[in-house]
């Protein structure tokens, strides 16, 4: 269907233009050749008439006029090529080289010669017999300048017309050859475009149906080849995104299932436990509340990410004390770190300049980063948190002595849904969300890591300018497709 449509459109548009141009050229060429032939015939007749005018005075035109004309006509050597007629002063044919006087007919050339200044007239058209002829008439005068008659040459144009039609036929044959060549070459050219396009269409349909491993064979190193490379690259990216999505769904499902299983299990246990066993009731409720909070945190993280993707994540900026939020976050994790056997060291600068930011969102960043540091640090390891004033910037460094990140995974850890380690719980969007929040604070979040040694996360935030005093503004997060502020450095 595609091939037929493109070929038909090509024939209707390009081939029709080519045929029209060839027809116009052939008609113009035929007209020029016809004009050339006819001009040559006219020129030849004119030269013959001039020669006669130079010699006819040798004949006695006043005494025995008819005999003198007959003698001239009898001596005319080209009788087989043309007819010569002798006309009297009234325009009647007296003598003809045909041997008999033809029937009197209209002679436009004679009429033109009688009125023209050079006393000549030319006419070409069809005679009474239907033959295409050219007639040339020149007026003859006596020695005293009186009008005594005229000589008229009549030549058939049929041989010239046959030659002209032969040339037109040759030109037509040449035009047909050109059109056939254009048809065949154009068909090959159109097929060289249509076939890859059809292959690309089939590939796109297969990719749309989920066959992300299918690849198009690149046959041409041109724009079509570039399109094949782009489709293949798109298939690879979709395949990678599909894998990340599936891994994300799997990990999130596991993350949601774990607290739900614990809640369900302890709920069933508490239904069967003795109401007087306060210790068991307290322990069960503590687990249920803790798992419910964990479940709420996962759901909130997913909702935040969804809002961020849809441009509905609002941030309320204002001048804030960054140390206060960091202190609260560290306090939240001290008990957990002690429970898991991880040393938590917090070194804070006595005085840090304020920053302009969203308290809740920056605290969310600190929670994500510190949670990851403790999560991936084994028992006996250490997490270190320190702050510094970097002359116009506030720096927060969170380092751990955990398992670290491989060189292959390190460039992707801030990508959405990406998880470098599938043995530990997590949704894979915490760092992506944290990085996005820091970027909207015009800051930077850098991650350095060495596998088996540990990871260091460095957060840089610009200090609040003096003009930011009392600033409090709620800003919506634009959709992911909108322009975002560039990272510094």
C-alpha cells in the first residue's frame, strides 16, 4: 500500500512534469525546424526571382510577349522541383511550366506583391488540390517602368513536411526512451526509499508490540541509515527503560509487601494473644506502627516522584537555618544506627550562613541520603556527617564505610528507578528525587564511591543573599519536559 501510494504520487507529480517539459520542447523544436525549412524555401525562391529580374530584359517583352515568356519557361531547368507561372497585368495565368494553364484560383501572394513596396509577395497554405505549397510572386515592369505582368513560383512543401514529421518522430522516440529511462530509474530510486521505510514501519510495529530486541539492518549510509540507527537506538533505550520499570515494579512490590506482611502477621497474632499479655501487645503494636510508617514513607516517596514527573510538586522557599533541619534528621537516625551497630558521627560547624530553600524538601533529602548510608553500611561500619562554610556555599558531606558502588553503576545511581544493589530494600527513586530537589535549590548533589571502601555524598547549596531576608515563596515544580536549571560545575 505504501509503495503504491508513493509510486503513484511520484508518477503524478514528477513524471507528469517531465512529460510536459518534453512535449513543450518537442513542439518548440518542431516549430523552429518548420520555420527554418520554410524560410530556406522562401529564400531560395527569392534568389531565383532576383536572378530572373536581372536577365528577363534580354527578351522582347513588347513584341511577341507570349513567345518571349514561353521561351523563358521552356528554358527553366527546375521544372521537376517547382512550377513557374507567367501572369499578365490582370493576374491571369498565361503560361505554366506544367504545360497547360491551371484553373484560376486565389493567389494571395500576387495580391500582396501588387501592394508591397518591393513588388514581391509570399504565401504558403493549401491549394485547391489540398496540397501544402508555397508561392512567391514578383512583379515585372517594362523598360519604361510600366506594369506588364508577374512571375509566380509555386513549390510543394510536402517533402519538407515529410522531413519535418520524420524529425518529430525521431524526437518522439527519443522522448519515449527518456521517459522509460526516467520511469525505470525513478522506480529503482523510489524502491530504495520505500523498502527501508516499510522495514522501519514493520520494525516500529514490532517494537510497539513489545519486541524490544528487534533491530533494523542498516543498508544505506545516508539519512535512511541514520533513521535506522535512531530506531535501533530507540529500541535499545525502550528495552533498558522497560527493564528498569520491571525492576522498579518488582522492588516496589517487594517493598510494599514486606511491611504489609508484617502488619498482617502481627495483626493475626494479636487477635489470638491473651489480652492480659501487655508486653506482647506493646511489641505487636510497635511493629505495626513502625511498618505502617515505613509503608507510608514508601507511598509518600512514590507520590512525590509522581508529582515531580507531572509538575505538581510544590516547594515553599524561605530563608532557613540548614543546621536545624540537619540536626533533627541526625537525631532521627541515632537510635537506628545504634541498633544496627553502625557508628554515627556528626561534626557540625558552629556557624553556617542561612540558605533559601524548602525546609521539608531539604529534610527529605537528608533523610534519603543518611538512610542509604546506614542501609548499605554493615555492622561495625561508620557513617560520618559534617558541614562546612565554603564562602558563599553551604556544604554537607555524608560519608560511609559501606559496600560502595561499582564504577559501572556509579554514573546511573541518580537515574530514576535505578538500583545498584538489589539485595537491599529500596524503590530506586530516592536519590533521583533528592537530586531533583537539590537542583531546584540551585545546588549540586555529587556522589563519589569505591566498591568495598565506601560512599561519599556531597551536597552544595548556595548561601542566602542579603536580599532574601524574609523571603517566602511557593514555587511549583515544572514538568520533566520543561527547561531545568543547569548544574553548576
